[in-house]
């Protein structure tokens, strides 16, 4: 079975940093997309950052230059380094994965576009 577990969330002041981790187990596919998503109360799910099996990376416009996604393939861990945090970055952060050999699939950002999801980790940024 595939299991995704996020960690590293917390409460920080604006301008602070957090490093989220996503441990993926049982995921034995060679072609895939993995990504971080955020959902704030009453708001839609948005794509924050993504990486595919070729190492191609993309970011949502609101986090470019502040967030960095990386992957430790040996340990099957996906990271999201978040710097210069803003109150609008607050929300539940989810890690997700989808099996695909289509690079364009990684541009999709709805919940149904990804097969596997973690339970999320809460990030709260105070002003």
C-alpha cells in the first residue's frame, strides 16, 4: 500500500521559515508527478509546487522565489522549504502523487488529478 505522511508544519510569524517533509512509502513507479498543495478554510485547493520524475519543477505564482521543492529519491522524501512566509501562505498543506508519463499532467492542480494524498500538515503564519 502507498502511504504519504506530511510533517513540519507549525505556527510562525510573517517573514519566518518552515521546511515541510513528505515521506512516501510503497510508491514504486518510475514516472510520476509529486506536489504540494494548500487549502485554506473556505478556499479552493491550490497547487504550490510540483516536481516530476524527470526532475522538472514548477511553482505557483504566489510562492515563486520564496518556496523551494526538492526530492530525496533515496529516502523517498519530498521537501518544501518555505521562506519569507506571509499570512496568506496559511492553510493545510498536502503532499500528493500521481502515476503518469505525461509531463503536462503535472500542471493539473485539482484533487482528482492526483491518485494519492497525505493527511496534511497545518501552517499558520501570523502578521
